[in-house]
C-alpha cells in the first residue's frame, strides 16, 4: 500500500492486559463506558474501504478466538457507543501485504456496541483487518485506525478485493491535495473554450481536470493523471479509484489565488466549471465514525 496514517500509537499492550485482567477482575459489561444504545453498523462504503486499504501495509481476513475489554483507564478517547478491546485471532486469508503473517494474531480495536449498549459477541466471527506488523513482536498487529476491524461478509470482501486491485495497478491514480491552479481559455468560436484545473499532488506528479465547451453540445469534462491532458469528456465512474481521489479530496470551492483566468468573465466561467465537476462527482459518502 502507500502511506500509513495511525490514530493511536503502538504500545506494549500484552503486559498491560495480562497484568490487569486477573480472575475476579471486572467484566466487559461493568467496564463498558456509559453510552446511549447504538444502531447496527452500516455497511462500509467504497470510500470507507479505500480510506483503510490505502493506508494499510497488511490487509487480511481473520477469525476471532478471544475478546477482552480493556479496563476503564485504557478506554480514554474511545468515542461514545464504542469500546476498546484486546483481540486474539487466527489468520484465515491474506489479501494484501507481506506473506509472512503467521497464524496467531493479537491486536487492539475499537468495537461498536450493540443496540443494547453492550459489547457484541465476536468470538468465532470473521473480520477484515487493515494493519501493520509491530516491530519485534511476532504475531502482534497495530490497526491503521482504531476502527480498522470490519465484520466480514462475502460481499464486503468482494468489494475490498476490487479496491485492492485498483490500488495495486501500475496506472493507479495517485493522491491529490487540492487545486493548484484554475484557468479558463475561450476558443475561436462562440461558446467554445476549456477550463484547466491543475491538481496539487504530494509527489508533484502531473494531474489535471479539463472541462470542455463545444458550441451546441453539453459541457463535459475528463481527468488525467499523466503528462497527457484529457482530450475527451469522460468523467470517472462512481465508486472507482479515480472518482474517490477527486470526490473525497477536492475542496468545495476554488481557493483564493488559484483562479488565474484572464478576465472576470473567464474567472466566473472557471468557477462555474469547477462547480459542475463537484456536482457531477456527487458526495463522498463515509460511514466510519457515525
């Protein structure tokens, strides 16, 4: 995968768990934070899956064999309606990452409480994990986000495999960080012209959106992640990696100083064209954290 973005640091959590939860210690029921009852977790969206997979050196399916709720002093920062737990699991299938994963796994995860505000029964449940190895601790994983454990089902795994294939493709579109420059240039005929939206990228690789105006035809646009600019108005397909890169990371409006069109009319056209791009892309739908 590409880069890593962690939400909580790696810790030597085994000693804490084993040393704290002795026979007679508080149960998961007594440890759960006070919270209102929650609704069932919604199915992860395409953006949810890419958010996790794009940051995970290791993606796998595992089966849970043991779940222990952390004591109250280890629940700090957990969102209402969730609980942090220590999990033991066994590997079922490696989807992406180094082959040397091993069978026995241990990690921390935040788990959504059920509709009664209780920890759901996870033992024997298969889950999808987005993680990295903990250096020097064989079998221990660190999730790339506190909620980077998803309950498995065949449909979600199938969608995830599609995401992983897109991310690992040689021509996969890279990440973007906004709009670097926007300019509208009128053509020779009335109603003819193009808006170029040059995208900022972390690695300075070229990327741009081109909006096309042809007399008597609808306005169209396309995107390119190479030196060759788009020459046809083929917008990216919804729930594709190119679509995700744009819809989830483009700013909601052109920032000051980025619109360098030559006249006020041209600047207004560039603004309108950018608004069309955003409208055609639609919303970036995420369910994590809700």
